[in-house]
């Protein structure tokens, strides 16, 4: 089990208790000077949302903000908070029975260990357009200067391929949150769930040995980012165009 902000193995299913980290790292003058924003007039969605010109948030902070922006459950201590949503209808016996049947055993046991008597799988919200790319940009490492990195391939070289979970059901990618409630139906915390079938990732890597592959999770969205590093772009420029996705 890893807390939000840790770096699990790409092939590991990860269970995380969401904790809010309010740390904000200011950009240095040197970083500001090195920022190379793209002209908005000629920019694509990825170019407009070039995160090199944005403040740097820790991974844990970004995940927490995405969670809070998605929805804040009503609780005794936050009932008047803007954006709070009453989930009581999803805590009835009938509704919870359906949630329970769809909850993997390891999440069930972990949430009971956190003191949860019932939990809600948050209704899914999938971003599109600029909102999608903004959220994606906050979910990846910011190593833009590394010619082999995902950030470089996405926002500098602009050659990376993004495959959304909905387009690859065989990957069994899951991204979302469980809101936990105690036996008094009081909100007590949130658990992050993110998964990708290791067998699918293994087959994808075996079929495309020259490419780098990483599952990325943000809010209810999950994608595979696939890119060629600097050497492969020079020696095998068609590697990404010849990408082979497993069929099952």
C-alpha cells in the first residue's frame, strides 16, 4: 500500500489513502528564464497547456487537488463547504450492496481497516479537451530537459502517443476514489484506486521493445503514454507509428 505521492511500480495495482499535501514549491528565477512558452495563436491543446510555464505542485498535492475539484463529500465538519455533494443516497442498504459486490476484496479489507463501515465509489467524471490535457500535465514528472522522458516526448518533442483507458478495455485500467463512511454514516476519508492489468502491460512491452510505456492516472481518467526515447527516434523513427496493441 502506498500513500499518494509515492512512486509505485508501473505494473503494480496501488491502494492509497488520500492525504492532502498543501506544499507548493516556488519556481526559481532560473527555471522561469528557461521556460519556453508556445505562441497561443499557433498552438495545439498540448502546446497551450505546456506545463513548463506553470507552478510546480508535488504529486501528492496534484492528486489531492484533483480529488477535491472532482467532488467533496458532505460530512459533519464540511456540510457548508462549496462543492460538497450529499452521498447519502449511495449509502442505503440497496445501493451499498451493489457497491460492495463490485469492490475488490483487498480494497474492502483495507477500508475496513481504516474504520469504514460503508463506502461510495465516486460517480465517474471524464475530462475532455483542454481540461483533459491540463489534468494530464499535472500527473507526470516534470523532467522536460531529459530527451528520453515522457514530459519531453509529450510537451517538447510532441511525439508521444496517448491511449485512453476507454479505448483499450483489455488493459482493465481503473482510476477513481472510494469515499469512506463510519457506522454513523460520517465521512472519514478517501481511498485512491488505480489499476492496470500487468499481463496486458507485459504483452504491450514485449510487442514494442523499442518503446517506453507508462500508465498515468488522474481523477477518474487513466491513459497509457507511449513514446520513443531520443536514441530510438534517431535509429528507428517509425517505431511509434508501428505500435502494436494487444488484442486481448
